[in-house]
């Protein structure tokens, strides 16, 4: 049985500076990394640690905890590291021991992607198969099963495709998410407009950041 790993710690001042540059100054990741003189990947990881609410952090996480985060919540290894405080290698080792399954691919998520992600702008959902007497059916939301904090983390800074109920889906480029509550997302677009949309209406999320 694997030993409980040592948790990762980061300098508090560095974390605060990264959050300030990203959230308040609107710096791109490469600009933030240059400012704090750290690799971009590590800078993003520190940001994730700093932005993870205490109530979502798991003390002395077990392999079953990590398997739940990975398989049921579909979180990336980076987010799992932030939730548990363990190094990525330890997270993978505990997961493999608990599930008997190998961990392959990059850090960014199950199958190499976060749930609902694709390359570039979000793709339109596949059309449902023809059926007798078909009835209009709204596409399944890519945010189904995610809690409010996970939705906020997943949507911020990305292009999302929203089911409007009639006509073509709308693409919204999200700069930041102000609040997620009662199934609604309050956000600010890259153009500076405030919007409120239903989480259930989000049918695709881009892989690449747009803000």
C-alpha cells in the first residue's frame, strides 16, 4: 500500500502575485510566468492551488478520493493536485493502486482533455438520430454533474457554445465568471458585457483559452 505523500507547498506571496496579475491585471499566462520568473506550467499550477477553495481541498486524500475526482468528477491531474495537495506522480500512483487502471496521457484531463473540451472554438453537437415522430430535444449540457466551483473553474477564460432553444447555438467568449448559483452562470465576456446564462444551456466548451 502506498504511503501518504507529502503535500506540495508554495510561497504565499508568489501565489498572491500570480492571482493578482491574472485576475486583476488580466495578464496572459506567458506574461504572468515572465513576471514571476517561473515556467508557465508551474505558474498555472500555483494559480490553481491558490484558487481552490478550502472547502474543496481534501486532507490526507486516499486513492479512492482521487479515483472519485478523476472518474466521477472528470477532473484534470492539475486540478486533482490542487484539491489534494499531492504531487502529480503521487496522485497517479494512488489512483492506479485504488483502481488497478493505468494512467496514460498528459496532465490536462481524461483522455488528454477536460470534459467537453475540443480544439479551438467549440464544435456543434452531433445531431440526434432520426426517430418516428421526433420531438425537439435540447442537447445535453457539458456541465451536467459539476458543482458550482468546478463550473466556474471550467468555463472561465474559454469560449462556450450555448443552446438558445431556437436557431443556431450562440458562441460566447468568457473573460471571467462572477458567480455560479442556482443553475445560472453570471459572467463577463471578453467584450466587457455582463451576461447571465443557464448552466444547462452550455453544450460545448473550447479547449483553448480565449481570455
